[in-house]
C-alpha cells in the first residue's frame, strides 16, 4: 500500500512541471510583448522629436559658429511724450550671422543708427515701459536694420499674387545680415 501513494505523487509531478512551464512561457511571452511595445513607443517618440512635434532639449542644437555681436554706441533720444521732457537712453546690440555679415552691417551703421533714433523718438515712455512695447521696438529695429539690405517690407504681405492673379504663392524666405536685436540697457528719464 505504500507504493500506491508514491505512484499517485509520481503522476502529479509531471502535471506540476507542465503547469510551471506554461506559466514561465506565458511570462516570457508577456515580457517580450512589453519590450516590443516599449521599443515601438520609444521609436515613435524619437521620430516625432525629429519632426519637430516635441520640444527639443536645450543641448540638441549647437550652432557651428557662435553669433557675432555688434554693440552700437549708446543713444539718448527725446520721446514723443506730451511736453517733450522725457528721454530714453538706449544700449543696443545687433546679432549678425557671421563676420562677413558684420562687415556689411558696419558699412551701413550710420543709416541704421539714424533709423533707430527716428523709431525711438516716435515712442512714448508708457509704450517703452511695457514688455510688449520693448518687444515691438526690437522687432521694428530689426526691420529697420534690414532696410539697407532690401528688407523691411510689411510682413503681412507674405503672399504675392502670381502673374495670372488667381493663385497666390508665398515669397521665398530671405535672410538678412542682422538676425536679432538685444537691449543692453534701456533707461527712461
């Protein structure tokens, strides 16, 4: 009789081994599917980052050459406030694409400075004290700095009528030597 329980346990042992193999196989399958899903998700995310849909990390784009900075002499300008008693002292730095562009801009600096003085003299102290006013002034100075190089057109005219007059097409993007305007100081008195 002692042999019968051992025989029963012998029959159950292969069943437990098969059950354990099925569980291990299922776990391996689940892990393989999870790894494949993670790989697919990361691949899609990387592809979306390449297309510009996501924000790129700050270190993703390092320019080949550092920009060239051209500080202009400080300017003191009478503002368009009533009474004409308010003045602005401006320190402006132009960012140009490279040294070659810097040389081209230097040849037009008197024209650019004059245009900047005319722009600022049309502003009020209230305008220049707001962040929006300073941003608008920087954009206007950028447009003024591109005038000697054929720029400065109204940006709302991005579409030009074709010869037939029916279809409209966009102007090709034009780059000018001055790429950005920075304020090193802006004091209103």
